[in-house]
């Protein structure tokens, strides 16, 4: 409990003090009211003693009790929050796991459809190129580091309001609310270039690696369904992979690729 008190924020300390003080005052009010009703006719001295007891006993008993219970409730709330994060976050990359990402995007579409929202959104499906070769050549630890690098670049490139998920293996997905069809491909290309230009220095081995990704980019209307959007993005990603990798393919059929198409050095 003392360790919990050391980490509590100023706002948390104010709440802790408020619950302790007002909880104790509430107990005092109940106790005094009862004693006034029950002992008012026992004489002045006895009545005064009963009122003093009605004030002192709740302070001695209720004060520490409310303090202890408030601390324990806070610890329980923190634990529940951590458990919720554990259930929704991919342990390796720190992105949302597939189930949590799918649920949140699906919920966003449902809410937008029910509210009649008209703002567009975008969905990016990203796959690390030649990832099996990374694992086979450099080992799975390096493969894990590659995924962590890609995830970190993606999260640093998007907004806080965007959703980033690891869909499984070397595949990531990004949902971009309030993003039009002109902005979405630019963001996808920004991510692709940022990954291509970043070298990975594995923990084991001296050779640096250059990673590339293929991206399927879909712009969505407010009436879209997650399943349809994902299916379209997956087909566009397939075109990017079979069309040479290290490129963005959009739902408008446009391909974005730089001239110096650096391949993965393994």
C-alpha cells in the first residue's frame, strides 16, 4: 500500500483525501444524529459525552477505514486498466492486437453510420517484404526486432487519434479517421519511405538490414463495413506484393513507388 501511495498523482491524492474526509464526516453526521435522538433526555453531562463519542469514534474508526478502502479501490482500478491493456495490446510491438483493432474500427463504423457522419476515413494494410527471409537468414530474434522497428515507425508517423494494429505475423493495419482520398495515399507513402530509409541494427550480428513494406490503401465512406474495407485493402496489398513490392496501391488503382527502389539487404 505504501508503494502505491508513493506513485499516486496530485489529482489522485486530492481524491483520496476527499473520500477519506467526506466519508468520515458522513459517518460523524449519522452517529451524531442518532445520539441526539437517542440520548437527548439523559441529562446534560451524559448527552455531551454521547456527542463527543459520536464524533471521536467515527474519526478513529471510519477515517482509517475510508483511507484504506480508497487506496485499495485505486489499486484495483489500476490493475483492471493494466489487464484491459494486456488483453488488447500486442506484446511484441505495442500495437493493438487483431481482435482489439477490429473491434475498435468496427465500432467506429457503427457509430458513424448511426450518426449519419459524412467525413471520409482511410484504411491501410501493410506487409513487411521478404520477412521470411529475415527470419531464415538472421533468426527470429532479428525478425522480432524488425517488427518492433516497423511498428515504432508507423506509430511515430500517424496521429494519436489513428488506430494501429498488428493483424498477425508481419502484417499491420492502420485506420485513419477523417482522412480523404488525397491525404491517405500520401500518408501511406510517408510510412513506406520512412521504413525504407531506416536501417535496422540487429542485436546479434554486425550487418545492418534495410526493410521495405507493401501497402494497400483504401478510402472509406461513412457507410462502409469493416469486412468490406479489409477485403478491399487485402486485395490491394496483394497487388502491391505481386507487382514488385515496396509500393503503395490505392483503391483508385494508382501505384506509388519511388525510382530508387531499394530492396531488402539480407
